[in-house]
């Protein structure tokens, strides 16, 4: 039942069909489909763990040379849940790699390992919205306030994207250039102020039960997974004043 619901949420980007035709004509369709299968297994790992935490699945998108799982979750979702959902993708992929490897002919075993390692390493780069970028954001949110962790995550992501774009031009790898450029546009699609305001609004509308309570000087110092006292005033009262006025 869960797998059936997952397939209903599957979205194949139109460019995927174009690339499929392109590789079919050039005789590299098997390699391309093998690469796509690994991506799907990776995203399946994320989705299964999200189902375990009862997250609502929005869409599982498969792009040429990439994929992303989208969930309708709150910004204030607990860090431990977000962490396990993120690591489930690489974990399931590694398990699949060891199992599926023995069913492949010797001809494709080395390329299968190469594809898996490439996807694992690439996904763990600290660039949002890659897994590594999301993990970086979780780590920053444990150390810094939510607003600063957002800004810092997007700053680091932008710097690394710039470096990788320059590198792809230098080595003349234009497929890699397109992939990184796609990541850049995905990064630009995130409005930091909108995310931050949603973070605050959720805390005003819903009753979260966080274990730790900390004292802060202003709303801008709010952290994830924490309750706050703002200069002796409760978080709810402070947010009520913020949104009503």
C-alpha cells in the first residue's frame, strides 16, 4: 500500500524523456537507466523514512541526472526526524548497491559502483537542496539561531556552487555545468524571509512541545527545537504581539 502511494506521487520531468531518447539513439540507454534507478532508490529511502514519521508526501521528482523528494511538512519539524529522513536516502542506496551488484554482469559492475559513489559523494556536498546542504542546515540550527543558520547555509551553498560552476567550465564538463546550474536555480527559488516568517507563524499557531527552554533577547534569536523566553516574556505572548501589531 505504501509503495503504491509512493508511485502515485512520482513525477517525471519532461526533460527526462528527452534525455532518454537522446541516450537511446546514442546507444547509452542502459547506463542512463541504471543511473536513474540508483537515484530512484535513493529518493525511495527518503520517502519510506518520511512515511515512518507520518510526513505528507507531496511529490517525488525525477530529473535528468537527479531527483528530489518533496514533503508537506512544517518548518519546525523536529531536527531528529529531518536528520533520519535525510540519512535514509544514502543508507538505502548503499544497501541496494551491495545487493544489486551481484545481479549485474561483470561488464556493468564497475560502472554501477562508480555511479553509486558519485551520487553518494555529490549528494553529501554542503549545497542546498542536496542532502549535504540540508544536513548542514540542521547542524547550523543546533548551534545558531534559525535565522542565521538559514543565511549561513545559503551563503555556503552559493560559494560552493560558484566554485563548481567555474571548475566545470575549466574541465569542460558541460553536463556537470548544467547540473550545478540547475542547483543554483533551485537555491534561488527559496525566499529566506518567507521561510523565516513561516517558522515564526507556525510557532504562534501550533503548540509544539520542545524539551529545552532558553532565554533570548529578541525573536531573531529563536532556535529550532527550543522554547523561548524573550526578556522574561513567554514565546507565545511575544509572537502574538509580533503578528497582531
